[in-house]
C-alpha cells in the first residue's frame, strides 16, 4: 500500500474528474479508466482542498477534521494515492 505522508503536498491527478454526488463523489481517472467512490462528503472536502493546501494535513484541517480523525482520512487518501487518483505535488 502507498504510504500517505500528510506533511507533503498532494493534488488530484490531472486526468481525474470529480463529480459531487449526494453520498459524496465519483472520481474518474481518464488515463487508467478507474472509478472511485467517495462515500464521505468530508473526504470530498479534503480532496478538493488538496489543490490549495500546502500539505495534506492542512487540507484535512481546512475540511474541519479533528486531530483524532486524521488517521482514518490518511488511510482513505492512501487508497486514492494507490489508485493514482491523488499524486504528490512536485512544486
């Protein structure tokens, strides 16, 4: 499994499209043709905040997560990184 470093900058892969839904969101990767379901609207808020946050931890905090919730969301982001939905930001 991909390790998610919350203290690193992450972003959606450029080929990923996000479609918000009442249950959370659908993420579609046009390169791999993979579909991921986000069943948590707060996870959607974290994913959307990644583009503007200096780190994944900052994105989590901006989405209103408490420190004790970070481990759960770190695992969810690691799954998204494993499937190339989110990627480490290089600049």
